[in-house]
C-alpha cells in the first residue's frame, strides 16, 4: 500500500532516492527523518518488521507481544528518525538497538518491574559508545590527563567549550548542544575537529 | 566524571556480554554489565563490536506477520505525528555520599540511586542498600568501612560485584574500581578492605531470595546476603 506524500518534499532528489527499492537503509531513514517521507517509511517497514517480529518472538516467546513490539519499535523509528545521522553508524544497527531497548522495556512493563531504571539508562544513546571507542582506538584515553590539559590551551575556544561539555561535564550530544545553544550538527563537527586537533597535539608531545 | 580506563582487570565473560547486547540478561545483571562498561574502554569496544555483529546477522522469523495485520500496524503508525522531540535524558546527580565521602557513580546506577537508597547498617562496619530491579536477582549497594571484614561465606547462586570506589580483597585476589568480580557457589570467601569499599552486587538466585526473606525475620542475623 502506498500513502501519498502529504507535502511536496523539500529535496526532490532525496525523495526519489527513497522511492527506489534499491535505496540504502540509511537513505530511507534520513528521508523519513528529514521529510517525513511515508514512502521511505513503508520501504523500511517492509525491510524490518519481520526482523523485529523475530527478535520479539525470541525474547518474549509470545506472538501478541512480538506484534506489539513491531508496532512500538517502528513507531519509534518513525518518531526518532530526525535524530538519526550517519555518525550513529548504519541504520540496521540503529534500528536493532532501538528495538532491543523497546523490547526490554516492554518486558519490564509486563513483568511489573519497578520503573526506576529503563533500557535507555542501561544502553545510553541506544548502545552507542562509538565516540569513546574511536578515542580509545587511537590510544587517546590512555594519555594522562595532565598532558591533555597542557594541550587544551591551544584549542579554539568554541571547540574547547564543546569538548568540556561532553568529556568534562559528561553531557550527551543533545544536552551539550542545548547548553551551548548551537545546532546538533555544529556541535558534532566542532567536537570532531576539536578531538582531531587535540589528538595531533597530544601525539606531537 | 567517571574515568574510563584501559587497565581494568576483571571483565564480564564473552557469553554474558553477548547476552547483554542481545537484551537477554535480567535487569539486575544488565545494570551490572552496563555499569562496568561505562568504566571500561575494552568492554566499550567489545560491546560495540558485538552489537554490530548481532545486528548484521539479524534475520527475520520463519513465520511472518500476516499481510492484513502488517497493513493495520503500518496505518496506525503513519497516523501518529512525528514528534521531533530532542532526546531528553534526565539529568540525575552522579554523586552519592557514603561515609562522608562523595562517590561518582556510573549513569545507570546514579539513576537508580536517585530514586532513594535506604541504608541498613549491619555488624562489622558493613552497610547495604537493597534496590529492587526484577524478580530474578537480588541487587544491592554494599559499603564496607575502612578496615572492615565480612564473615566468611558461600553463595547459593552466582554473585557479581562491581567495585565502584575503593578496593577489597579476598582469598583469590584484590579488586579495584570497575572490576567485574564473579563468584559461583563453589567459592567460600571472606571479603575485607583496608581503604573502604563501595560495591554494587547482583545475586542471581531467587532461591536465596526466599531464604533471605526468612532471615529478615530473624533479628539476630541481619546479614541476609551471606551464608555463614
């Protein structure tokens, strides 16, 4: 079934991509996020609903719960798509983590477990530790804090502010962007540039 | 801020990590693994890789959803507004004060502690604060004052302890912050600490829990988590 697009897409080229069955999961998810494309969403639904159902059956062993999970997880994909970008890894991994988290909370609710903790607390950012992993890969985290401090002085103020928010105050990307009053994308690029600069400075020591 | 370290000694076994990433562990154990991962650089990498691998192998079930149902779910979702709600992460205070010392907790434990901890002070400088997370595990924060010693004990189930602050040792070794210490029923151990120690403990035995309830009725022995 095909829903008509309610509004003319802002970027016709992207909308066309979404129409193609050959579009990647990432292109589809971004089209859903940026343009609320129902056609792109339908294609994603086709690709993922049975996988979500399979995970639901495995974890809940209950057909009705597994169907509820398909509805909850895909609704979340529809609603959270604007928060997805390529920095978050591939779309399949993103939807997998989101589905696992919804299933975990669904089961907690059914079992009437206390609400003091939820899946998003257990797997922060839907299980996305990638920013930290990248830093560790280059051996950055093993560098003594004192050494790093000496390099801070050489960073542009704007990049330093972002790094402080994330690594010193331990904020999420979204929280930090709100705190500094800058768009999320700007924050991410400043963070990336700042960390690269910092890494170069540390390695040069 | 919690220091992420490359030098953590004790980690969850591979099989447990895999179940964690797949969402198959109990809430109590998931919380313990999550807390360890927040401290441990190696396990952050390992869990990211496992998640990548699991999602890449993510297959559909043999029995698919009927097309009519498929369409009605799709209709239902498409009728919902796409709220561009920025992710709202509750800002919870990370630090708790134990024995007049401020200790910074991993995010997931800080969230649990924020709901309020009720400390029970036991004999020998040991305190515990139970938190109810699910029906399969018995979870608690345990604090041992500097120089204290727990009675020697075995467990009737598996116990996981995450060291959050300070250190403790037993007959098998010494454990530092972030260590994921596992004890199965075959160990008889007597934890003791020189500098004091805050831990989060998960005991995965519903059997022991019942026994613990019974022991709660006995005012002379309030060390419910220990078998003497």
